[in-house]
């Protein structure tokens, strides 16, 4: 460094030439990402760090280094002009590399950015995971100012990890279908490249929807902006969602068609266009595959395309006796957060061993096929098994409109009844009586059963015509015998 300082000070270089010399000196590597953004890797202290060339942080570093090496100052306008020229040369002379946000995959391993000052990364391989330095990582991560450092997992006590412990803090019953879907969804957030479901939380005030989003965010993608307000236009949505691996939108009442389409493109990885500058007509094409969720009390309408890519969890209001103070809840969560994160890292490593062996050739694959396959692997490792996951997933997907209108409880009751009675035949009136008795005997809510056999028959016909029964392994048909109309069920799964 002293030799360079002497060379610069003894030369007749212009300020631009001096700044370029400083840039060359501090830059270890120039990185052009898939969107033609220019990044530089710098050695700062003992660690290698990556900065966007046009970021405020990098400009400050360049100004400071310029002063150290020249004993001169340089203004922000000159710095911006020099960076713009340097950036143009880099785009012309460097090849592109893929840069990822928070999670990445390469060579059969998953990489998770801890976002700490040392730029360390968790490498997850089948049956094992460990921390590595950024220099030893084969993937490049970009960061934004809102991203927070993840806590350190339990490297020396991996066996103490428990992903199910997150359920202690959420308004979901431990062994319910919703618990299975939520845990598999959370685990999938550590898996890049796949199409992730859009998570929809539906429930009244006081059902802890926002709390659930906050806690998921802290386990997977800690950020200063844990829950967001739904934007009014597509460009604002793209800006917010492109800069976060996981984006959760709070208190949503309506999703306009343009934002619904944008959310679908977010999870599928479709291209999204926005103006780069309002002073010209140049479009900037964003292409990213990230994760998104929304919550609300009631949705006036949701587009079929969005529903088809969603997992919907219906949440009940928490009663006074069950409600915990948020301060107490978050204090306890701080203690257990390491245990939960470690548990999810263990779950992913174990699932990586078996996911490729899951045979779906005989299954009519759903739209979320990759998530479905990973979900089976997660469910097996969690101890739920494949059948429970498939049942929970198929009911949730097939009955999405009913879930939005809070009418899935009857489907689940019929399914539970047929688990104990593989076949059933009789009139709608007889079936209604059987369901009421079964619900009462098993401490289930019989109020969800329609008030008359006629209304029960209508609901059953709707589920049958909508293919819901078929997808959860229930054969249904109707037959007239003498003067009676009989309904018949056969449980096939």
C-alpha cells in the first residue's frame, strides 16, 4: 500500500486516473450479475465482502481509500462519474455470474447466507451442515440494507435442534393438518429454485396472523421490515419483493389483478418489468423467484391462478386465557430461536438424503410439484409420514375456495369419519345423524354439519363435482333404491 501511495503521489495522474488506480488496488474481483448490476469483492480486514458498485457504502469506502492513498479529497459527484465509467468497462469486459439472495444451490449443496459481518455461510449437504467462510463459498450473495444478521445455530449441539418447537409460539394445533403444512412450508423456504406456495393466513383480529409472519421471517430471512403493507402499484411491489427472499404482506383485504399476477410471477420466477428511470423510456427487467405471503380477515376475491399456487391456513381468534403478552412471547422465542433454526437445518440435511428417491410417477402431480416432493421428504423426517402430508396438502389445494369461506371443517369431518368406516351407504338423513354422533363422540364440533339432510346433500354434491373427494381418496356416488335416494362413500386411501 505504501508503494502505491508513493507512486500515486509522485505521478502526474489526474483525479480520475488516481481514483481508477485506487479502485484497481482495493478490488479483488469484479462481478456482473444476471441483471448487469456490477459488484466488487473487497478484502476488508480478514474477510472478503461484496458490495454493489453504485451503493452508498462502496462510495464511502472508495472516498476513504482515495484519501488514504492520495492525501486528497474527492467529492461525491466525481466518485459517481468514475464509478459509472468503471461500471461500463466492467460490463464490456467481464462475464456474468448468478448472484443469490439469502439462499442458493450449487453442486448438490444448499448455501444459506448468515448476513454477518464476516460474510459467513451455512453449507447444507445431505446428512450434514456446517459454517464456512465466504471465500470458500462457490456462490455469490448480494445483500440489502434492510437484511439482518441471522443468529448462530447450535453447531456443537445439533441433536438439540427441534423445528416443531416453533409451534409453541403459533396459533396452530400441534398435530393438525395446518401444522404439517406450515412446518413443510417453512422448511421449503430454505430450498432455492423450486416454486414455493404463496402462504395465505386467514383469520379475525386477535388470531396472531402477523405474529406468525414475524416468527417465520426471523427463522428464515431476518429483516428490519418483517411485515409490509400491500403496495398500490406493480412497480412498488416489484421493488419490495425483489429485495427480499421472503416478503409477507399484512392486513390485506383485496389483491387487485395486477398484483395477483405479479405474486404468481414472484413464486414461479417470471420476468417483471419496471421503468429504470422516469427520465427515459428504458425498461429494467427483473427476473427472480422468491417467496411471498399475505394475511387478512376476509378476502373479497382472489384470482383462481393465485389460489391454485397457495397454501391457506384458517386461524381462530385466541381467547383471553390462551393469549400471551407479546413481550413475554418474544422473550421466550429469543431463547428457543437457536433450537428452532438448528432443527430446520437438521431437517433439510436429512431430507436431502431421501428426496430424490421419492417416486411420484404414479401420482397426478399438482401445480406445486417440486414443493409436493420436498414436502413428502420433510413429512417423513418429521415423523408425520407421506400419507398425512398428502392428505393435508390435497384437502388444502382442492378445497381452496371453501377454506377462503371457512367451510373446510365439514370436508375434514367426513374424511375423519371415513377413516374409521371405509365404506358407507345410506340416505343423507342417516349420514347426517352418523356424522353428528361421530363428532360428539370424538369431541369435534358438530355445529359445522348443515341443519338439514338437503343442505348436507348439496354440500356433498359440490365437493364431488369439484373433484375434492377424488383428490383426498374418497369415491362418492348416488343411487336410487325403491323410493330412497342413497349416497355411497368408499375410502380408497
